[in-house]
C-alpha cells in the first residue's frame, strides 16, 4: 500500500479526497484544529489523541458494526450498553437504546482513514515523514542548500551531490562510532 505522509498544514477534506481518489495513495496527515472548527470532530463524534472515538462527554463509544446498505460505521453510547456512567445520558438521548453515532468512510476520510489513526502502523508511517523533514533541515542548514554560494545549474547540482555525500558519510561515521557497523579491513596485495 502506497502512502503519502504530510504535516497538519495539509489537513483538509480535499487533500484526503485527492490522495485517495486521484493519486491512489493512503494519506497520513496529522489533524489540525485550525479555523475555529475542531478538526477532530465529525458531527458529535470526537477523535481522542489515542485514536479512539469518543462522545462529547469524552467516553469511548462502542463500535456496533457496519451498515452495509449505507456504507457507514455505527457506534453506540457507552452508557447505554453499560460500559460507563455518564452524567449527560439523559440530556444526550432520551431513548433507552442510547445515542447512535455514524461515520461514513467515503465522506469522513479525515477521521476514518484507510489506515486508522492512533494505530502503530499509522504512527510508523508518520514518523518516516518527520525523519525526512529532519534530513531536509540538515541539508538546508548545515550543508547550505537553502543559500548556495554558487550559480548555474551544473554548479548547483555539484554542490547538492557533495552535500548529500557529506550527509551519508556522517551517517556511516555515526553508525561506526555507535557500534552498529564494524568496518572490515580491506585486503591489499603485498608487494615484495
């Protein structure tokens, strides 16, 4: 499965739709609560930091299966199924069945996602993005790719290749120093 990890600046419904439907990749995008609207909500369902869905009172809702006809996921009030005590149960829903929450994977890309938020796989994919960002930051800062002192495409290419080589050599040196790599002596022919 191809993925594309992006920071929270790309967190909008259109970017999810484009990534899934047109680019055919799974978007891994951090949520961004900007713009006055809580980006972690869909109607009255909320997404906790651990990736679980909660009601407005903060209780983890109970997954109650998928409605195949409508293509949506169904969740129930945890107080209605005896999983917790909730002070707001009477005001939230007067029904004995309790309040029901729905998520539609085709509409709610941001909350559902092809790789569920909060899972180890989602975090692993997102962490790869941050390691790439650190490498870019090093290249632009320490290796002067943000402000090169040369002009011309050939000279810029050469400067970039040297910067990348320096970065790789630093990684190899760190691995040797930390003992992750043990260099072997190369055999040289002995002249007599």
